[in-house]
């Protein structure tokens, strides 16, 4: 079992105690569904902004971004550079729609515009996508805990998952926001500390890291080829290979989806004390996230330079493909950081993961109660009953998250940043296309939405099963097979919008809820 100094254990213990204390303190204000889901719509913008940043900066940032930069280059950083465009769209357009309607979830809009079945589709797609994402994040968190303590990966996942699930279930959205504030500061300090130690340990410091990395293409937008070497990418607009332009479009699609219809974001829109505070929150989050992503990406590059000078079996095994890339940060933390710094960085990784997990767990519980249980199962119960159901769903989501993380222990992939992009692409469900159809046009109703959803589901199912060797050749569609896995989401959004728009033009017009179309000014 790995041994670390007592001072580091004290730092880690203080982190856990602090998060539990915050959740316990705010639990008294989470005694109604309005308080549990939205903090009584009174949260300050600066705190919500830190929460937005903490939710986005997960252990995928803390571990998978450096791992990807260590093994490859900066190609998968490109989607993050278009974040400000998503924030701009959210602050000027999407935010107003949800706040003016005093909604609780993003999917209430879908029912007003297209009907209850469409709302259920949106809710289901969100829950599935979030469970996949947080399972991946918890898996990464378990890797560090295993590397540090010698606990089995299974035990590491169980301990971390149940802790974050417990304080989220107790405190609701206020526990999410206020623990996120503390966690965002901690993860920032931990990341900066780790980078500072790397810069200190490389004899030539920053200049040597930049010069060495530049000479070997590690600061380029190249990608790892089948031969294990870095190959430059092009600027071409193409669906068949990774390129700089297409990665930027992938990012634009992702961030528009995030700010248009992600329940994690919509819940924070509505929890803010005012529209002005909500806009303030979006830009505070943006100003915090982008520099941190760049720092974590550069950390991976710096680690590559460091381990070129001081190779170890783990560092060389990662480059050779015999060791998973996500072990590079915990390996550096355990073997190179001085006493006190290890605990700080570990607390940072814990904070990065938990600030994302808690938001997702609370959002899943909110959607489960508001969009499914209270809407379709039990409509006339008192608020206390719905609060109990929300806490129960939070625990159920925790169990599903832990199970998913345990299954990922068997996964093998180039890097988990690569896997994350593919999973997000496959599970997006074309939601952005559906929301844009509702936001920007008067075309279509529930029938056209159903046809669009059907076409998108067929596409997603095909993309999921067609790579399997048992899939019949007679059913293969060569043009679809040629589309790179990163672009499945873009394709799904286009299919959803295109089929819905055409169906709306062809089907006889039927009276819909005018309030929904008037609210968007279409």
C-alpha cells in the first residue's frame, strides 16, 4: 500500500470534513422542492458562476486533459476554445427563455412547444447522457485514489461515489452551489501547485518545456496515428477525419447544447436571484474555465518534457500503450510532490470530480420528479412527498453512477478524453436540433417532433452497433460508416432539425400552444 505523510492525510481529511460541513449547514434550507431544486431562486450570481465553473472542470479536466496532452498533443483542446460563443448565446438568448417562464427544468419548454411525449424524450436522453458522463468522472477519481492509497479501484469508486451522493441528497442545490464554490477554489490551487512543481523540477523551467515540446510537435493540433506517432491535422471541413475546423464545430455544437438545453445549466439559470445575476454567473464561469483548461492541457505537455528527462516504467508504458494515460498525473503526484503538496493536489482532484458529480445528481433528481414522477405518475401529492422522492432518486442515481464507473474498469481506449468525446457525441440525442427547431421556428408540432426523434434514434442506434463485427454487411450504409465518431452529435442535431422542419412543412398545421411560440419571438 502506498504511504504518504500524515500532513497530506490531514489535508484530505480536512477537505472531506469541510464539504460534509457545508452540506449539513445548508440542509435546513432544502426542506421544500423549490429550495431543494432551485435554492428558492435566490442564489447570488458570483456563487452560481463558481458552481458553473466547478461543474465543467471535472476530473476529466484534472486528469484526462493532462493525460491526453501527455500522450498526444492539443487537438482535443480545440472544442474548449469556442466556449465564449456558447456563453454569449446563453446570456443573450437562452437564459431569458427559461427565466421568463419561471421553469424548473429545460424540458418543460419541450412540452409547451411539442407535447408531453417530446418532454419525456428530452428528460430520458438527459438522464442517460449524464449517467454515462458522471460514471466516467467517478472512474477517473477512483484511479487517483487507488494510485495514492493502494485501495482497490472498486473500493476507491465506492467510497468517493457514496460520499458525494450522500451530501448531495442531504443538501440539494444549495449544497451543490456552496460546495462547488469551495471546490472550485481548491481544484484551482491544486492544479496550479502541480504545474508549479513541474516547472520547478525541469532545470530550464518554462523555456525548456516550451522549446522541447514545440520541437517534438507536442504543442500542435496533431493527433496520434496507428503507428504511435503524431500526425498533423488539416483545416478541412470534413466528416471523415479529425481536423481543426471540425473540432471547433464539435465544440460549438457541444457548448450550444450546454447553454441551450442542459438541465445542469438551466437549473443554475433559474436558481440565480435575477436575470442580471444569471448573466453575471455565466461570464464568471467562462472567465474561470478557459484559462484553467489551458493550464491543465499545458500540465500534460510539461509532464511529457519532465519524464523525457526522468523516465519511469509508468511514464514510458503510457507512451507505449501498455499503461493507461490517465495514470500520469497520479503517478507524478505520488512520486514527485513534496509533503503537503500531495494532499493539496489530491484534494483538488477530489474537488474537481465532486463539483461535477453533485450537480449532475441533483439535476437527475430534479428531472425525475418534475418531468416524470410529478407529471405522469403522481400529480396530487404534497410537497413533502415529492421532496422524499427527489432524495430517493438522488441516491438511485448514485448507485447507477457507481455501477457505471465499475464497468469502465474493463474499458480500453486511446485516452479517456477521446472516449468522453465519443460518448458525448453518441448520447446527445440530437437535443440541440430539437430545441433550435422550437426556439427559432414555428414549424412543427408533436407529430413532426416524433418523426424527427425517430429518425435521430435510428441514426444513433446505427452508429452504436454498426462497428460490431456481427453487424450484417447488407445493412451497412457506407456514407454513414465513413463519418468519424466525433461528429455523430453534429449529424444527430442536423437530422433532428432537418426532419422536424420538413415534417412540419408537409403535415397539416394543427393548433399548438401559442404561449410557447410567442415566448421565443419566432
